[in-house]
């Protein structure tokens, strides 16, 4: 992954990050000032086609927002075959569980074409929690909402799979 601009304390582009965050689903759920503040804590990253954002089992902790491009999420089955679970849509986040689970990645994220991401690292999120705890709670609520939606959708697919035709 190639960093386009460094985090705020290293001389960032928060205005550009704010404009990119405005393209995400989270921008619809968070007040404008929260999105603006969050823009100081994310890092813009370009991932080339065929490059992994993360691999199943990795322990690096960060979440991503897909701004442009195509990211596919894969999971290895019991036969050690890689199965595509989902194609991440532009404006959506992925990799959220790593910030809260403390365990290795449960799946692999692969760029199917050059993609631009905004990344919220564990260190940046911890800094956000220390400096702006109310904003961090709003971010956590977004993550909880996304994960709840994912669990409900997965449960629906599981029921469809288990129901005899």
C-alpha cells in the first residue's frame, strides 16, 4: 500500500480527507463536524490491483473506507480453498472487527483493481478516543451499526442455505 499523505501530526491533507469521507456511508450517519474531525485521523492509501490490504490471520489493526476501486473479501474454507464472500461497495467500510476483537483477521481483502482507501489505524483510533471520546463513541456506534447489518444479512443467507428447497 502506498500512502498518499501522512497523518495530521505529520502534516496531512484533512480537507481532502474530509471530502473523501463525505463519499462514505458513515457521512450519512455522522454529523458534519464529526466527519471533519475524523478526517484528521485517517490516512489515504492507494492499493494496486492484485495487492492485499490484509490477509486472513494478520494481526495489524485498522479499518478501511473504500473510496474508489474494487476490494473483494475472501475466506478460506475447510479445504483451504479461498472463497469470495463479498465485494465491498464504494463508500463502505471493511476491516472494522480488527479494532475491537484483538484477534487475527477473519478474512482476506484483495484489490481487484487499483483502489483508494481511507484508513483508520488502531493508533489513530486510540488517539481519537483519548482526545475526543464523544466522537470516538459516535464512530463505535457506526461500526456497531455496520456489524449489526452484516450479522443480519449473514443470518438471512444462512437461513436460506439451511432451508430445504
